[in-house]
C-alpha cells in the first residue's frame, strides 16, 4: 500500500511508520479497514505486510489460545520494516493471568497485537469496525496514550 502526500504527486511516497502483520488466514477486508483507520484517525502511515504462518511458538495447547506476550516479544525483536509493528491474528489471544484479550501492546514500545477471533459478527461491517477500534486502541498505547 502506497501512501502519497498529495493526490497529484504520485512520486512523493511517505515511508510507513507502522507495519500491520497478519498471521494465519487473514481477513483481507478487516486488515484493510484496520490499516485505513489507523492512517485516517491517527495519521500513521501503515503498510499491510504479507500473511505469515500462525506463531506456533506462542501457542498454548492447554488453552487453545496464543500468548499475546510471546507475540509482542517476537514482534519487538524484528528490526526490518517500520518502527511500529501491529500483529493481527484470526485466532484467540490470552495472557497468562487473563482468560482472553482482544489485544495487547507495549505502552510507549514498538509492538502490539490484536485478535479478530472474538470480534466476528454476522454483519462483516461490524466485525471490521470492531477490529479498527481495537487496532486504534492498541496503537494508541504504542504512541504513549
């Protein structure tokens, strides 16, 4: 996704400050809506990266969920790409002390993760809106809010 400074100046591309990183079988519409909202509401140029396999090292078999903290640590260690990373999973997320989380981030850090698993609604617009809200919330934490 290219972000332009002016609709008539296609040569002036802004470098993405946030990489949106989908894990597993990503809902492409939801990813587009999350990225568009981060760009429109926060003004943070966002690049949707190619899908990655589910982060098996973070899978907690006994809970059938993914450990959000392990995913944050993995994303924060990445040096390539944008300054900030937002992972998006289709699968359920948790942290050891909570049954589930919609998302998790590092306050003032560089990595966040959200799950679309518990956000699904029969109306896809509702699912996308929920994903955008959770994504904005977690990216806000990255920016110190």
